[in-house]
């Protein structure tokens, strides 16, 4: 069942278009992330869904009922959408308990429901505290519990972890996911952090230039991005030039199998090879292409090696090595091969895109 | 709103232009003696510097050292704010003939207005990041140099803001200087208005406004690129208080001296004169009615000024833009206009243009107070409005709460302290106001300030003293409330409030 449906949504601020035809469907009970860089319009999208802003064009439907379609407009208080802003926006003059109970009818504000919510969010014992007495993570938990109190059909999370430090962020992320799953609430998270989007959500929608580029499961999005641009948006990339050979593609690194046939035989292709698909061998033999190690980054659980390729002086190949103890020394010559199937697109002359350096870290 | 605020100045300009520019210059030059200008400027400079030093040191001692009884000193040091300048002046000059002329004016004004520097500086020291001092020390900078380069740097804006207010108050002061026999622009304008020539008074008023604008511009230029910001997030560390060690006793003595001079002498000498002069029953009766009139006018002014400030604050904070800029500039202008000028302009308008309509009636007096103290009310309300962001109302909406209940349950509780503070501040200022009151007071009414003034002018100190004490008593309550407001304002709001004040 579809909980939220957005069709052809447009929104401009003055003459500046921010959303340019957003289409999005969110299944009830699922956790969807909207991933995009700052300025891509993701917060605006959230604000239109919540009803803080009206759409210029297009429609927003909640549980099949239209809440904003150019004629009908339901005010935020009529939508039953929980909203967790970036800074929490707790009411500073109210205690934790009063914040959580804010949206409930008067007689329920001190009742069991509030106690349950506090317990679920791991806030027991903090009932009487005021927002300024809480840590950043605790404030976000209160904001989430407050949003869940009204039993919303949908919870919107606007980069709720952005202001927290890394260790806290990871722990809170999983807590939030657990709480939302337990409550069975549909959730929509916007973020610019790809790890966050991939690790939390059932589905990820990539927003680019005011439009949804692709919406799919995290695995599919990572493994089979719809375009080179989307691939760059999700993790580090290597792009190779190649020629289509049916189910395979001919590249400087040999003949690679395609996940799906891309184009007629002979067509020029851009091939995506993720760093973890690159395999290094210590001696560049006859059947391997050679490369020279120019940089190595050690992360403990794995390592990233950058290589200058023999077949193209200007190309740098990024490889992720899962056993960090086998990292070759700087300057060493190694053999390079690719494991697994690859994705490719017809080469539309985007050679500048095919630069691994432009991949996100 | 803008029109009402700018009205006084508009009338002054109109009148001045009517008289003709050359005529105007003539009027100004005839009465503008070099000694008048010299008096005004040197007093302003000396008192401002003294207030900056005393106010800053007092604030540092209370906020950043292990001064015994810091919280008590914090209250005692601020209370002189509630004592009218003319009462401080009366208290000192009635005790000793040494206190008169320039030296008397410096002593009295410094004691009366240093809290204007103390308050913002104390607030900024409390909100500043103590980590910066640690960093300075870790970079090998000594303790004293750290104080000057880092601590004072953090409070710089607050110090300049306080100095600005001090300078404006001195430009506008009348009563205290009259008692001390010290001639400044304002006393001269008053004399001209009362006994010589109204048009000269108007012309001189324009010069005073220009002086005020100079002060304002000087302050905003000195503000420059100085930015005070906290980088990094997380909970602020507790401030490390500096140990006074052997300096403890001298510092305590200094605080005691300050409190005695600013608080003890005015109150003590008023009490002394009551016993010495023997107040008669006549005073008792008029004391009651004068207190009622004072309270009535002040309450009216507090209500009107706060009511004007609320929509302006909401507008300015939530919808920045051209309206914002215009209101900002108007407030700026009002700030530079001494009460005397506002009163003169209003009285001039009502007698010349409105056929004496409303002249010397209660509504006109309340209007004058409201215009004069509007910037003060705005400061308080804005500080609160800035704290209650729109996003809070939005969140309330997303929780299913309608707009009006959301305003009642979220916005109002958040800005209520600010509204209360604005009310108190305007009330306090109106109770202690003398200059404009003398000009605009309704014919058959007397306020505490005007009654005090009448007796004091007759040298009936025994009769004047009870009025001074009642003024102090009435003003003490709101000033206490006010102190609590600024004390409890969270840091973000506080920084905002400072930005507004200065």
C-alpha cells in the first residue's frame, strides 16, 4: 500500500526553481531515504510534504487522499505527519515529558502513552529535564518521540543526525531505525550522507537538480546505477572506456561480463568498476594489465590504493583491498584485474565524468 | 508606526525650515557659545570612559573571579540603574558643596549610569567562550595580556554598546546638571524654552540630535568587523573563575565603595533630609496623589510602548527586508533624540499647529513617553521573539495543533518574559523621567518627579526627600524583574539581545 505519493511536484522560490517535477512513491511501513547534495532541493521537498510550503504545481497524496494538488490544500496540523527537524526544534520552555506529549489531547499528556514513548526512545529518567539540559543525541530522541506520539501516518526526518559527532551518529541511526520499525511507521529521511542513506533505508531516492534521478533498493542503486552521474553520487568509482561485445565489454582490463546487455556490438561504452571489484596481483604477468602504486590509505578494516595505469597515463585506478595487510608498497608494480560483472552505458562523450578523481570519497 | 516615531523630528525640521536656513544659523550661533559645546563634549567623553572602566571591571569581578558574594554584588551593583540621575545628584550635592560644576557632574553621572555598561558586559562575559582564554594561555600569552586581548575582545561589542547608551544619556540629561549648576546643551535648551525663546530651543535641539547621531555613527563605525562567535558545538564548559588571592580584600573594598557611593549616598542623604527637614502633612497628602499620577502615566506608557514594539519585533524578526531596514533606521533616529527634544517637538506641534489640542494632557504625555522609550521596549521584545523561531510553530503544526493554540502554547510563553521585561523597562524609565515630564505634565497634575523638582528648586530638601525615596521604591521592583530577565535569558537569546542593544 502506498503511504505517500508525490507526482510532478514543482516549487520555486522567486524565479529560482528548486523542485522541477518530483515523482516519488513511498510504501507504507517502509524507510525511504532521499539522498542529495546541499542545495538539491531535498529539504524543500520535505517542507512541501509536511505542508509548511505549498506546491506550485503537482500533487501530494497521503494514504490515497490528496493534501495538496493546486485546489485542495490541507494545513500541516491536518496531515498527521511527524516532523523531526535538523536541530530537533524542541520547545525550550517545556520539559522532555511535556515536549513528547505536546501533540496529544490534554488528558493524555501525562498518561501511559508518553511513558511508553520515552521508554522506546531510551529516555526514561529524563522526563523532567529541559532541552538545554540534554545532549544533542538526546534532543533528537525527544524530537523523534514527540513526532511519534501523534501516531503519524508518516514521519519526515530532515538530516536529524547532521549536527552530531560521528560515533554518536552511528549509534543513534540504528536506534532511530529500530524505534521506527517497532512503531511500524513509514519514514522519509533526507540526507547528504550516502552511508546514512544506504545503511538505514529500505529504498533510496537520489535527488539531483530538483528531480528524482533513481529510486531503488540500496543494493540495486549501488550495483546498477542508472547513469554515471548517479554512480558517482554513491561511492567511489572507476570508469573505463570500452566497446560492446554482446553480453560483455572489451576494456583495457580485458573482456568483462555485463550485468545487462547495454548496446549493439561495437558501440563505445563507459564502464563502471567499483574499487572493491579491482583485484591486485603482486607480479604483473602476461595476462594482467600493469599499474604502479602511487598512494595508499590504511583504514584498519581495509585499505584504499591508488594506481597509475600502464594503459593510460592520465588514468588513476582506485582499488579497495579488504585485507589491509597485503597492501603493496608505494611505487610497486602490480597486476590489475576485475572481478564480478560490471555496468556500462553508451559513451555520450562524457569523458570528463569518467575521471575517478571526481568520485565521492 | 514609523510616522509616529519620526513625527517629533519632522516637526522640528519643519519649524526650522520655516524660520529659514540663514535665520536658523543665526539663532544657533547666537546662543551656541564655545563653553557650552566644550562642557557637553568633555563631560560626555570623561564620563563615558570612566563608566567603561568601572562597568567592565565590576562585570569581570562578578562574572569571572571568585569574588565572595558575587551574586549579591551583582544585584547591588545594578540597583543604581533604578535611581534617577537627579536624585543621585541631589543626594551628593546636598551633602557637600564640593560636588558641583564639572567635577560634580563627572562624579554624579558616572555613579548614576555605569550600570548601562555593566549590564551588557556582564551578559557578554557570561556567554563568551572560556575556551578562547585557555587557547591564548596555551599559545604562551600571559594572564594580563590575555585579559586585554581575549577577554576584552569578547566583550568589546558590549562595552562599546554600553558606552553609546552612556553618551546618549549624558547628552539628554537635564535635572542632574541643573542641580549641580553645570551648563550643557540640554540645560541651555530648557532655559531657552522656559524663559527666552522657543524657536531658539528648537534650533538648538536640532544640533543636539546631530550630536546624538554622531555618537551613534561613531559607535557603529567602531563596531567594524568585530565578530563574536562560538565555533564548535556541544555543551559549554563551566566558566573557570580566577582566584583573587591577595587582591580579594582590596577588591571587596572597591565594590563596597562603589555601592556606597552609587546607592548608599542618594538613599542615605534622602533619609537624612527627611529627619532633618521634618516633612509636613502637606507632603504626605501630595505624595499619595503624585505616586498615583506617576504610576498611571508610567503604566500607560509601558502598555503603549510594549504594544507598539510587539508587532514591530515580529515583523522585523520574521520578515526581514526593506520594512526591516526602514524600521531599524527609525529606531536609530529615536535613540538619538533626547526626551527633551521629543517633548519640545510635541508641545510645539500641539500649540502651533493643533490649536493647543491635547497640549499638557495625559494622552500627550503618555505618547511622548512611548516614543522616547520605544527603542528600549523593542530591544526586550526582539530578544525574545528571536528565541522563538518559526520552526517551533511549524513543528507544533505538524503535531496537529492549530495555529492559534500553537501561538498560545509556544510563541507566547517564549516571548512573555520579553514582553514583561519591555513593560518593566519602560515603566521604570517613565517613573524616573523628569525633563519631558516638566514640559508636558497636565496642568493640574503632579508626578513624583515634578513634585521633587519643585521642592528641590526651593531648597526645601526635607520636603523633596520623601519623593526621591518613593521614586526609588517604585522603580526598584521593575528593575529587579528586569535583572532576573537578563540573568535567565539563555545564551543564544542573550547574544541576540546584545546585538539589539548596542
